């Protein structure tokens, strides 16, 4: 292979990794994927609780 083709393949692979890093992270390190999912759920729960604490603000936002 010429150097141009190798450089092109490497560039395409890097761009693909930029878009698909999360599934690869879950494949390489399953606890990391579970941790990220748990943090996402905690943020959603905190947002729901803040709406319950301040229903007036929630009514204005809707």
C-alpha cells in the first residue's frame, strides 16, 4: 500500500472513532458504560425532583 492510502485509512478510522466512542467504551470497559448510564439516570431523577419541589416554575416552563 502506498503511504497515501495508509494515511487515508488512518484518518477515516479516527473520524469513525470520534462518532462511535461510546459503544467502543462499553465494549472495552463494561463497568464504564454502566457508570455512565447510572449518572444519566441520576441526572434525570434530580431534574424530576426539582420539578416536584417547584411546581410553579414547572408550570411556567411548560
